[in-house]
């Protein structure tokens, strides 16, 4: 059960709010003043604290700071009179989720409470997931909410301690190098060099020199001997990204290194032994390249001792919002409160197909953070292309009414109003799928039952 700490120095306000919140099914502990609240915070864990700003001898702002030091993940709503809104805004900078002005409307307060709890739940789930992954696998930069990515994590756990060659497949932007780094970081080679190179970024002569090194005078400009990346990675791991772009000539030289564990620099005659684990990646179908005569079959089998394929983000929608919170944390820093993402913005983020995969999602989050105001990310803060292509359905039935183009049906409405209508339509379809069982529909939609009721159309409307 959700546990709420209620703080005020006016008994009448405490009584009203206590009755109201208990009536909504919450466990409520009222505290007369900040000193009593701090006693409770030291001994009990809470999901949410609702506190007045103006109190004596410890005011709400000071209580907020101390509460956050005692329980960092605590969501906090400040209650303030109209005359002290400035102090409530200051409290949000310190870490409060939101504020409500007196005299407040019950419906507005309950919406704020539900959103604060949803926000805290999302943050807590993401933190718990990251903690589990780091504790079990040590994968600091991986988010794996979906079953597909959890399977990848299990594969990394099994593969990393071995010295087997790994071939990672997947579309551009899915995070192939993140996987390669995780394998290296959890291997016995983790204390040695991890050396990445994009094979598509350099023409053949430069790539050959970069990989294998060269001797002085081997070509124009070779004024001294140069160590190649395979020698740099000796004892460690080399990551060959976009391996499918490598020419057949270089593929033959790479095959020799994998077979013989030695290389010869460009223009040299000496065989140099190397001990390197190779992880390769490609966003192309290498077996298709083999059929077209563009990739060596013997090299393919040398590289794909352990094949791994990372599914595109559109096939693992459960990862979208956890990844959003992960990137938000990277953008705002470890100590700053995360911005709120409005429900409408979440619908857009989850509805978009993400052709650029995780890389495109990270860019969208950084874009949104740049334009967000007052700690809140709205639809207007997201890149326009994502909003326009976010998968809003064309339908001939449902809450939106008659047939034809759904956008035409809603012409003249604000974007926010349009998205609310689509959200309601989506919820009603979920309820119908479960024969009217709202509890099952809420579980499918991954929202609380209270949130589902709040988002339903008003039957009297």
C-alpha cells in the first residue's frame, strides 16, 4: 500500500487531508509540524510527502532538504498560499515534484498525487533494474526491461568470461558497441585495453595501416614505424564495427590473425605475435554478402563462434521509457531531480517506431531537455518529426467517432487535446479486450487502477 506522510502545523488542514487521502485507499501518517515529520522519516519509509511551506520553527523548504537527505527517492508535493508561490518554485529546484496552491481543488490535488506517485514508481523501477543488472552482471550502461534484452544480458554473462570470438548483429543505433564494452568489462581481459574501430570510416590503405601498423618507408608519408590497433589491444579486446565494409583483401589478412595469432605490419617482414579477443559487429546481413561474393565465408565462421543479434527498439517497446529515464539521468547529472514527462509525451515516445533505434531516442531526450521548462517535458518539447510520426492510428471506430482520417476528425483541436482523445480511445479498447475488467486493463497498460479511472472519459460528458 502507498504510504504518505502528511505535514502541516494547522490541525484542520491535517484532518481534512488525512480523511481525503485515506478515502482514496492510501496509508496516511499525519505529522503536526516538521520536527515530528523528521522523526517519522528517520524510522519509516514513505512513497510521498505532502507538506505545507509556511511552518514554524522549521519551514517546508528546510524540511524538504532534510527529507531528501534521509530518503532521496521520496516524492514531495508542497502546499502553499498564493502569496508564497515563489518559495514553492524554489522548493521544486531543490527536489520537490510539484506544488499546490491554497485554496486547492480536491480533484487537482488528487491528480497531482497520482502523477507524483507514478513518477516515483517509474524512477524506482528503473533504479531497481539498473541495480539488479549491475549487481548481477556489472552492466552499468545497459537498460534491459524487455525479455529480449534480458536474454542478451544472460548471454553476455555466459560469454564474457570465455575468450570466444563474438559477432554482434543488429540495425544501426541498437547499441552494439554497448554490448561489446559489457563483454570486455566482464571478461578476464577487463584490466587491459579495449580498442574500437569503425571499419567503414576509413578507405582500405588507411584501415590496413590502422589495424596492422606499418614500417618506415612502406608508403609515402610513412616516416616512422607505427604500431597498429591489434598490437595496441594485445592482451585485451578489439572491437571491429561494421565488419561487412572491409574489403576481401583485408578480410584475408584478418582471417590469418584469427588463425595464427600473429600479424605482419604493412611493408614489414617480421611476424608479430598478438593475443587479442576479437568482437565484430555489422548492421548488414553478412550471409547475404557471402552469397554476393563480398564477404569471405571462412572469415564469417571464424567470427561467428558466438553470434548475438540485438533486436531493434521498435520490437522491444518495454525498453523505451526506462531508456528515456536512463538518458535523462545522463543529461541532468546524478544529483539533480529528473524532469517530469507528461502522459501525453509518454504516449508519443512509446508510439514512435524509432528507426534510428537507441541512438535516435537519446538524441530526442537531449532535444527535449534543451526545450523543457520548469522541470517538465511536454509533447511540444519533443522533436517535431517524432510527434508527427508517433503512430497515431487511423480508425473507423472508437471514441473518436466516425470513419476516415482521425486527424481530420480532430481538426481544430490542440495537440494536447488530440492526444488525450487518442489516449482515451486506447484505454477503452483495452477495457473492451478484457470484457470490461478495468483491473486487467490497467495491468495490461501498466498503469495503476486509479490512473486508469482518472483518464477515462467522463460518462456524464
